[in-house]
């Protein structure tokens, strides 16, 4: 190696060492500032400023929890819930109320599905014949979807507890009022979400079946359900879980089940009975969560 080559090698080595030192020195430098930090902070301040009047209108006052003696009152109230009631007589009432609640929720969801499935089928645009081209039935198909959407909106607009109040007047006290209240309200909810789930999956298989001359039911069964079955089952089980919780609220208006038993326990200031009922709620929700996971694995 001649002198010129040695000089170039030395210069290159010196440059590499300087670059290494420069890179090593940049490790301790502060991280670059987020260019969107100011915008995010501004949006957060605007959101808080916009929400604060709403909290005030709703009467939300966190300072009320900090008043003298409030923690003592809360502690005494919670202490009344322990230990849970485990007497034989109450256990018999609890099992009967739990069975009524499960029957109410399951029968209500079953009837809700009878309402929801035809509406969801009618609202699913991927199954509409108008998607494969204009024809004599395209206008009728659009009109049918509009009617189904309006019916779904009307069903889910009224809360189930309002329907329960109405049906208690008709059928008297008992789970029958809760079953019909759940069927009407949850029928609209299930129809809306089931249609959205069917719309969210790949519609090309269903469209190909329709273009080949297959019927809408065949397009649904072979084109959409294979991709949407897991999510449909999961949401239906979730709605069943919601129906179990809703039946508790409806029990306070006389629809039976665990809610009515909870109402009686709270009126008698029986905290141990109330805590046993709450633990039963937790067990039912855990059961619904396990059932949902089992169905998702089976349909995957």
C-alpha cells in the first residue's frame, strides 16, 4: 500500500470515528418534540370546556363526596352488605329468582331473534337485488329496506323498562311482562347490529351467488354467514348478558326475577341478602362471558 492509500484509509477511519462519536453523543439528547402536542392539548381543553356545562346540568358534583362524614356514611352502608346471606330459606328464594331471571332473559332473546332476523335480512344491502343491476324489483327492494330500518328504529327507541311498565298493567306482576319488553326492544337492537355485521364482511361471495342466479337465502348462508357467524353469535350472547342485567331493572317495576328480590331486600335494609344477589349477578355475567368464548371457538 502506497502513501496515498494509507492517507485515504486514515482519513476514512477518522471520519468513521467522528461519525460514531457524533451518533453516540446524540443518544443523550432529549427526544424530538411531538409536533401535534399543542393541537392535542387544545382539543382536550375544548372538550373539557364543552363537557363541563353538561356535568353541571346533570347535577354531577364530585365535591359532595369530600364533605365531612361522607366517607363514614359510605363505609357504614357498605359494611351492611357483609357477610352475604346464606340461610336455607333465602337460598331457596335466590335460586327461584335466578331461574326466573334466566328464563326471562333467554325467552326474551329468543323472541327478539324471531323479530330481528327477518328485519336484519331485509336491511342487509349486500343481499339486495339492486346491487347486481337495475331491474323491476330494485325499487321494491329499496322500499323494503327503508321500511325495515324504520321498524327497527321504532322498536329500539323505547327502553325496555317502559315496555315492562306497560305489560305489567296488561299481564300483572311476573316475568311475562319482562319477556315481552325484552323481545320488543332487543329485537330492534339485534336487527340493527346484525345487519351492520353482515354489511361489514366481504360481500363479493354473496354478490357472485346472486349474479349466478342463487336466491337471497342461499347468498346469506353461503356468502355472508361463514365470515360473520362468529361475530353474530358473540353479539347475541352479549345481548343475552345485557338482558340478564335489564331483567334486574325491570324487576323493580314488578317483572319478577332477581330484580324484584333485590327490591324487597333493599326495602327491608337486608344488606346481606342484597350482597348475595349481587354475587349471583357476577356469576351470571361470568357464565355469559364463558359461553360467548365457547361459541366463538366453535364457530372460528
